[in-house]
């Protein structure tokens, strides 16, 4: 399938639609089933170019680096125009609104991304951005930032002492008038420059129905973890997805609330009980995850609360459906007792130490790269082969993959319960530049995609009893080396630190 857009021609990879995943096998644990379910792709399809037309909303309270707490409601029209609402809050439950932005502009899809597989690149142009304050405090704080940091036509945009007037919209960006006072807000819509739409099917909840319901998710570009880089960063990963207002998960109390809101009536999400940070049990990814710098992976963690030790499995892939494995990392160590975060409300601060790690190369490209590494820097030099695991602890990690042992990271965790009563674990978002949060000042202020608890507390340490790796080991050298994108992926991996979480 090809689609002409201006002078650009779509070059579309093969269809990503997958056959329906079979149900849970009688001998499988819930964690093994979830991992297999991910690799069966849960019948996910993603068409290129994507269809954006429609109304897309947040499914809950989102956390951006800073931190910023927000919900989003985006409308895309058939004539390429869009209208986007961003609702900001003081609290991590999105119940105490600060201010709302209403953003209008035009979006043009360009071509399939050559950097982030499965994504589409786009250009956008902003016509107007307006802001509505929901309290005197919000108006004072934001107007002071704009007056202090903006020049030209923005200086004195909000005269000191101006009283708050409910419902008044102030235009902070106008393309027609050539005014842009949004920099002080850390505002940019670069998220629109990278898009992906996925469709999957969830079973109906009705007890006597065996049908399935379509769910459509819109993935937009990620936000840089460093505030000073936010205005210039071009995304290579994604944020938490929005869902189509007509095709969303059920139940979803937040979806309808956000859908019915506007800049004058911000959504107030239902109250949620805060779960205590009792870190134990087994947790697994809910979806194939995408990281900046083109990393696709799934995660599986085991936490032993009795002695505060942990184990983690990181399954890396070269494709956005996590079907083509490249390498696997097993790591373990211990962690500190958590303390409430003073910077991110609702979060818990911990420190994790990595003391042991093993690596399994899953394709010939990875094997070749590891066998070419300097002796003594990554396991036993020249002995790597596909599917064979090696201990890299004695060599202090693996220089070729950017793994250093021992290693300490300063983390941010949060626990929630979703509308299906599943326990969710949010772990701090990795620095966008690929570095490690190895100092307290680099501790995350936002979160990655949540993990789902698949089993409760276990005994002390599993002694590396890995769930069987379900990816197919690729031994055909010629077949593997065909994929330039895989080689490009691994060259990037080699230049940055491990995405431990």
C-alpha cells in the first residue's frame, strides 16, 4: 500500500497484523502467559499511514517530567486541522486544576520514520494557543514566569496585580499577530512530529458474551526529561497513549470525563485511594515498550520484599511489536527502603544497586558485535553465540552494551490500581539522553509505561530461574544482516547506558 503526500511517497513495511493469540495454557503461570501474550502481539495492527481523524483522550492522570500532572483531549479533523486541550493540575490525581491550554493548528503526515520503526513523521503548524487560569495562584505564578522570561511583545503581557477572572481566555500564541509567549511554559507540540496508531481487541466484559471490542490507541512523541531541552527535542519515543473516544478500553471512567471537558470546564477525575509502596511479587510489561533512541523491549521484574533484593529480565527487540529479539539481559541486586518523594507527589524514592548481570545474544548482528569487543570488557571474548547466555559480572559489565557493574541508580516508583482491579507499578522514566540516573539530582520526575502484577510475593531469590525466552533465536547470518535497522539499533545501544528499568 502506498500513499502520496505532496512529493513524499510512503514506503510501507509488511503488515503488522498478527494472528489471534491463543488463551492461557493450563501449565502456564500468569507471568509466562503475559510474556507469551506480548510476543504473540495480542493481535495488534498498525497501519501506515495512520488515520488520526477523530477524538482522542487520556485514560487517566498523566505525569510529565518536571513534574507536570495533566490530561489531554485531542481532536483531528479530515481537513488536517486539529484542536487540542491540555489540562494541568496541582496534584497527581488530576482533581485540582491549575490551568488549561487550548491549541489550534494544522498537521501534515509526511512519511514512515526511518529512525523509529512503525512510526510516522509529521509536520505541524500552530495557529493559536490560549490559556485559561483556574485560580488566582495559577495566574500569578504563570504570568510571573511569562513576564520574566519572555521578551518583545510578551513583556508585561500580564500586568502585575491583575486579578483573576474565571473563564477568561488569554491568547499566548498567535501566528497571525506574530506573538509567541509560550516558551516560559515549557510548551511545545513536538509530540505531533512522531505518531503511531495501534488497534487491538479486548474481550467483552459481559458474562454471556464471547465477542471482542476494538481499542484504538494514539501514540505521540515523548517529552524530553530535561526541561531546557524540551523546546528543541525531536521525539524518537512515545508518551502514554491516548485512546479513541469511540474505541477505548472498558471500563474507563476518565475517558468520558475528559471527552466532555473544555478549557472552561477542566476534567476532575474520580478520587483514587493511594496504594502503599509494598514492593514484592512479580511484575511484567503490559505492551511492547518503546524508548527514545529506538529501543523496543519488554520487562519482567521480581521483587523480594523480605530482604529487599530484586531481579530483572529485559527482552530487547528490533521491531515495534517485539517479535524480532536482539538480546536479553538478566540483572539482580538489592534496593533501599523507599521514602516519600518531596518533589513528585505520590511517588516513592528508592536506590537500586545492580551487582550481577548476564547477557544472551539473540541474533547474529549482536553476536558479531559482542565477539568484536575488546578482551576483558564483555564476558569471554570471542565465545558469544546466538541463544547462549554469558555472565558479564567478572568483566565489570559489558562495554559494548554500555553496562557497568556494580552500578547504583536513584529511582522513583508509584503504585496504582486500574479500573480492572489490577495492581500497576510505575517506574521512573529513563533520561532521554540515554544516560543513567546514577546521582540523586538525576532521579526521574515522571514515569514509564506501567508494569502489571502477575504474581504475589515469592520466596527469597529465584536463583535465576528465568521464564523461558519465547523469542525466536535468529541464526541465519545472511537473513539477519539484511536488516540495516537492526544494525542501526545496536550501534545506538552500544553508545548509551543500559535501560535498566
